[in-house]
């Protein structure tokens, strides 16, 4: 496990990188989108996936769009080490508090993760036309699409990211979501290297 401080657009981040398997769990907005870093960390630990999280240990939380994060050494290392990324994000769409949007460039992998999430209390959406445009994660400058096989951007509502949404409470991901993503990432690992 390697931690490193980086500065992006004047905002200080603490990055945590653990190199392991070819599937990568990424949380770019761990300091802003509560529970994403903790969820990525737990899923990576249980599956042997590579992990990279960005958190903001000090100062007011700042949301920098994914397309503007990087280049920095930890992200470059992550992207060259992994072949497929699962990037965890948070959405606060009041109309869809139990919907997980599965975007990103790797559509077969998105469907695999969505299938796993059907065993959770949340409804996964994979049809791009049904995903709000800002949540689709298709831009080529988005790190989720910069590994050799691209990736999946999962936009999770608050209830799918943390069981303690109060500002001062520790972020604890819901066990049903952890278990579902562990199953999905394990399936991705079995498929990685095979013909998609």
C-alpha cells in the first residue's frame, strides 16, 4: 500500500494505491462522494483487485470533474498496471434514490456488474439512453476509459454508498452492495483475458 499527496487544480489530495490484479477499483472523489473510497477499498481487498482512491483529508471538499483529474504519478501507475477499471462515484438524484447507473466504455462489463447488483436492494441501469448524460462516463479523458479494455463507471446513490450519511460518522458501505460488487468483480476477473 502506497500513499502519496498530490495537488490537482490547487486542491490537495491523499492518494492510496495498492497494486494487485488486472481489474482496478478507482474512487476519484472519495473526499466528496461519501463512501466511494471505503467501498472501493473493501471490494478490492476481497477480490485481489488493484486499488486507487483519492481523498481530501483537509480543507473544504472540492469536486473536480473526472476528466480533469490527472495526470499524476499514482493515477498513471494505476492506469498502466490495470486492464479494466471499475470507477465508483456518487449521485444525489432525488428522483432515483435506489438507482445505480452503470456507464463507461466497457458495456459487457457494465452488464456483468449490473447483473450482480440485482442481488442488492438497488436497481441497476445499463442502457445508456436511460442514464443521465452527465453520469454516463463515456468521455475519453475520463480515467475510467483509459485502461486498455476501458471500464465501468458506477454512479451510486447515497444509500448504496454508506450506511452513515451524517457528516461526522464514519462511512460504512452497505454489506449487500459490497457483496454484490465483490461477486461482479470476481466475474470480471474470470472473464479478463478472454474474448469479450
